[in-house]
């Protein structure tokens, strides 16, 4: 791949994640928030950025990463996503315990809360099953059947959650990030399906590369 | 103030609608109650502090919380009722004592209290109101502003005897 194209792809990804963060950092609402609440909010925005990276990694759309490295990064970023969500929920709990408890018990008046809570449980479920995958002896096919629906729940839940919130995120950059998350997810789901049907390798570029067995 | 006149008009229209609903309810044999009591809203009691002091204004003001208090059934305005108000504003968090204040309804059952500008918290710009004086059943409301730029918000209570 030409260097210009490689640079462009990585720059676009960096912009897709950093522009919403920078725009939120300029929000006037921050003036009336405690540090813990601000941290919790940004953990949520960063989590959305990580949700964008995940399908790109597994689909092999990021140049310069082998299929093996892409999958390793996918695992680590999955772990980072768990941490980001825990900071998000923990920080909001400290900021206003009754509001967070309402959200977790699905009795919150805010329409975005259940979407976020469902996405959170789906993220935790994927992380736990991924960590135990070898011990459970899950075959690739079984893992896919478990992970794919949960991935859809995570993406849809996170996007609806983010869009409905009136918070520090700037509207246009938030909408763009959410649209990219949806687009990346749809593309990787479609591509993986085609590759499976054709019986081709997981990732065309990785042919001939020796992959360690899991 | 211009916005107040507008609010009053809205209030009358909304009140008329509620009354009309109540009257149509009377026509049904199963419901002879008239004006139905306002139920507490989910999350309405969050960060409530009992016994907020009655004040002329919360903080430096600039934002108006308005509303009415009426009796369930006949809809008669209730005068002298204590309504407690709190919110996340430009001057403090919901849980801060200085963000809380109370006011009394006038002879028409209306109340209005000046408070600092409400800013969005937990994803929605909203306020909290409570009737918790014992004579009637306790009600917690959590109205949401149509826009975070609004400089007023209204909430209406229909109370039933405790």
C-alpha cells in the first residue's frame, strides 16, 4: 500500500477519535462539573472511540498491522474498553449515586440509560467469555456465534446511548463518530461473512504468514 | 415579563386540557374522581434534602421555576403550600445544600422561585420539585427543559389527601 494512503487512513482514524474528544474538551458545561464527573464523561467518549477501533482491527482495514497483530490489538483494546466503561460508570456513581443506581436498575427517567447499561453488560460478557475461551474450549465457530450478536448489541447500544445524551459532546462530531462506528461494524460483518462463504482465509493479506495456534 | 405572560397562557391551555380530560373522565362510570392526582416521576426524589429553607431566591437567580398546586378531584387551587426545588445549576450541584430552596403557593395556588440557570446533568437539563409537607401525599417531580438554553421551567402538582 502506498505510504500516502497508509498515512491517510491512520490520520483519518486519529481524527475520528480525537476531534470529538477535543470538541468535548471545549464544552462550556465543563465549567460546572467536578473533576470526577468530567473524567467519567471523557471515559465514555474514549470508550466510543475504542468501539470504532475494534471492527477496523478485526476486519484488517488498518494498514501496517498483520492479521495476528490486529487480533492481539483487538484483545487488548477490548480490555481497555472494559476499563473505560468501569471508569465511566464508577465516576458517574460517585457524582450522583441515586441517578447511577436508577440507571443500573433500569428505572431511570432518561431514555439513553438502558441502552448504555445493556451495552455495558454486553461488553463485560464478551470480555469474560473471551478470557475464558480457552478454558471453556470454545471452537472458533461457537465463539463467533456468541461474539457477533453481543458485538451488535454493544455497537447499537453505545450509539443510541451516545446520541440521546445531552452532555459535553459536540453534536456534529458525536454524530460523525457514531456513524463511523455503525459503518465499520456493518462493513466488517459483511466482509467476514463473504470471506467465510468463499472459504478464503480470515484475511487475504495474511496468507503465508505463520500464525501461532491459540 | 414577556416570558411569564407566555408561560401563564401555556399554563391556562395546559390546565384547560387537563380539566377537559378530567371532565371527560367524569362521563365514564368507573372514574368519578375528576382531576387525577399527579404521580411522582421516576428519579424525581434523587438528591432530595429534607427541609430546604423557604427563600426569596436560590443563589444569584436568573432562572425561573414556576408552577401550580391544585387539589385532586375538584382541581381547587391550594394556597400556602410549600414546594421544594433543587437542580444542578451554574452555582452548584444537585446534592449541594445551596442548590436547594423552598417557596409557598399564592392564593391562586401558583408558585414561582428564582434560581440560578439550570445546566444539563446526567444527560438532560432538568429540575427537581417536591411536595413533602404531610397534609397531602408526597409528590416528587423531575421536569426536563425543552432546551438547555431555556431560562424557565414549569411543573404542576395535583395533590391528594394523605
